[in-house]
C-alpha cells in the first residue's frame, strides 16, 4: 500500500457538517478528500470556481436592490432579444393573459 497520512486543521463545526454530508453521500471524510484530490489532478485545476469576487447578492443588499437588479437584467435581456429579432414573452397581469411581442412590435396571444 502506498498511502500516507495527511493532517489538516479544520473548523470543528465545518468538520461535523462535512462528515454529515459525506455520510449521506455514502462516504467518509477520507474518501471525500480523495475524490476532491483526484478530480483536481484530473482537471489540473481546482474543480470549482475560486474567486475573490463576491458571489451573487451577499450581505448588505436590500430587497429593493435585488429587485432593481433583477428588473434591470430582465429589461436588458428583452432588449437583447428584440435586437436579435426574437419574440419575447410578456404577461398582462390584469387580463391574466400571456402574449408574445415580435421584433416588429406585433402582439400574439398565447393560448
């Protein structure tokens, strides 16, 4: 056998949560770490994104900030679709009716 022992320091709560997860996946900590190491070596990279950039909307954003960002993203996507000549789906909440708006501005009800 060519195995060696590796010792690492891990937060106690993180270790307990990880062990619980790995148990649900049918493996122990050693197996899980070996899976990670093999995947990293196979890909010649960390097998997930590692970034200093905050992911998504972390702390410090109000619901209004998130809603505004969502509305802007939807508006931008609709404008992009229109520039590309693609129809866009819309919904009239008062009429409770979905419809398509073609690039030339014509409306088609969705039945």
